[in-house]
C-alpha cells in the first residue's frame, strides 16, 4: 500500500468520527473527501486540512501523530515502502516542552 487516508465525519450529536484507509492509488473521491492523505512511497503529505483549515504538510510530524494512534498500520506502511519505523515517545507531562519565562 502507498497511501494513508483519514476522513472525519460529524455525527448528528456533534461528535466527530475518524476513519482511516489504505490505498495503492488515489481516486478522485479520496482527494475530495479525505482530510489527510499521506504518500509513503514519495514520503510526502498530499493533503492536510481539518474543517477547511490547512495544516502544515510536514511528513514526519503527521506520521508521528498518527503513529501514536495507528502504530501497526503506520509501521506496515513504512516497512512496505522501504522506510524505517521511528520509535515515537508519547507526550506526557514529563516530556512536554516547558515554557521559558
């Protein structure tokens, strides 16, 4: 698989549902409906937005974020595309950057 896609759907009660997908190629529907599209072969972010707001297209940052939630899926994509899985430390109170006053 080459592409990792994420779609968000608002439920009637206001909550958001997140659904992910894996694909060998992009379809027009993916480009129109998905909020996030990551190309693991070319190591780039094709699309990154949330509710119409564009998000920085930083491959490492986006992969790191979704790796925390979908570790096995991301590891598989990295392996299948000849990339090495990077261990991701979860953000905790001990590892959060401290503000400098």
